[in-house]
C-alpha cells in the first residue's frame, strides 16, 4: 500500500507537459510578480513593442533528416539586424495538435512569431508561380519553419505548409487552434489569377470550371479570419510581385510560404511595418564586434569569464569560438550599447593578445594551419 501511495505522489509531483500549460487562448496569465494579468487581445498584440522572437520549424522531413532548414538561419540574422531577441526555435512534425499547441503557446510568450512548414517538392504550377518574377531555380525545396518573434514573444511567423496538397495543413491547424473559420480571400484569389500560370501539364485548366486542380489552388487562399477584426490587418500584401499574402492570426502569428526565396522576400516586405514597433525605429538595435586572437580558448577563458561578468549588467554578451584547423580563434561582443562596446575594444585586444576584425578570416595567415584548441 505504501509503495502505491509513493508511486502516486511521484506521479503527481511531475511537471505538466507543454500541452497542459495555459495557452494564448486559455485565459489570463501571471506576471513576473505573480499578479494575474488579463489576456491580451489580438489587436493589442498587433500593436505592442517587439522585443523578443521565437521560431517553429514544422515538417516530418526535418525531423527525419531528409530536409535541411535554411529559413530559420535567415530569420535569426533578420532578428539580429533589427534588434529583436530570437529566444526559441522549435522543430515539430506535421501534426495538427502539435502545431496548434506550439502556435498558441508562442503567441502568448513572444512578441513576433513566424511559421513555415517544409514541403519536399514544390509544385511548378502553384509554388514557383507565386510570383511572376521569381526564377524557377530559386524555388528549391526546404523544410518547414515557424518563426515566433516577441517580448515575451509578441509576433509570431509561420512559414510553409500553405500549398495545394493534403499535407499542407498550417492554415487549417492554426485556424482550429484559435477557433477561427477559413475564408476564401477574394483579393488573394484575384492576385493569384493575375500573377500565376497553370503548369504545362494543366492544358485544360480553367478558373471558371470546377475541377480537383481548382479546388487544390483555392486551398492556398482560404485563410484564417477573425471576423471581429479588420480584415486588412489579418491579410498583408507586402510585395506587389507576389500574390501570396502574409496571414496574421491572433495579432502576432505570421504565416509565410516555406520556399526560401519567397520567405526572404516577404520578410523584407514586412520590415517597414515592424520598424515603428522596435526599440530602435531605425532597426539598428544589436551590434557585434569581432576579435581575432592567436591564444587558445583555455588560455583566455579566465579573462573572458571575468569580462562577461563585468559587461553583463550593460546587456552585453561575450562569446568565444574555436576555429578548427586555424591558428586563430574568435572572441565576440554582442549588445545594443554601441558606445560602451567600442570603449572596451583596446582592453579586449590587450586581454586576448588579438586584434579587432570585420570578418573572422581577416587575420588568418594561411589556409594550411594547425588547430589550436
């Protein structure tokens, strides 16, 4: 009997799984001081300042090692250059429940969220005709990504999973997660008709005649719509050369196509609307200074540990990176206080017996060197 009670006690003491925690759609949350905060509205989320970001990669192909993600790396650089902190990157499978749970949670926790789903083989008729100006060679396959940005995470971005086939489930999964209907968007359909062309194999395709091919195309313009909000704030056309919009859900979840060229192009188009919500409206919020040192990491570890403790109150981080096969390693400063960071340069150059560089390889002496770690 005692053994059974002990087993039950251990079971009840375990932390809740992620899906059991309060989500963005599940009511109030607690502040850092423990007081109850009212749930944020979608309208409030779409206007708040952006400080942090998160990224969700969606795709069985990624989890199975078939596809390599490049969008998350691009998004990380995008956040860095705009001064947003990318706090989390998650990889999940093509599962409606998991997509819904991750989207709600990240929408609650972060200011800006992006999501993309992998698609192993983009269809010529539907994917590289998203734009009339995108060359076929640039539309290579990629895995799924859902990126979430915010403070906690204010805005969230989904990428991929919005094509014409049965496994493109991002729109419907996110719509279901937030209790929203999927609505055929007239402007997106109008742009699709104008900018896309049927595949050569679809010689008899007609926009006016019902067919499986037409049904498949219409799936891509059925978007999650909250009818209590202005539709223009939920469907953003940020590039006139593309018919595909950025779908915005819950004020901060941004859904993008997963094709790398289009993902990049739409993020660039979104940038002007993000700048006024950044801590630095010019989008120059984070700086990185590089130092090249001939010293082994173990030799400078003590100095860098002390330096990191000294600069941490100023929001500056110190990094150390070995360069295998080279005689020189790299030390970095990353932060927002440019003037303070610049004042540290002479001290750090002396402390690591190195020099400031623009690129890691600038101080390399040759291509044929021994590793130093």
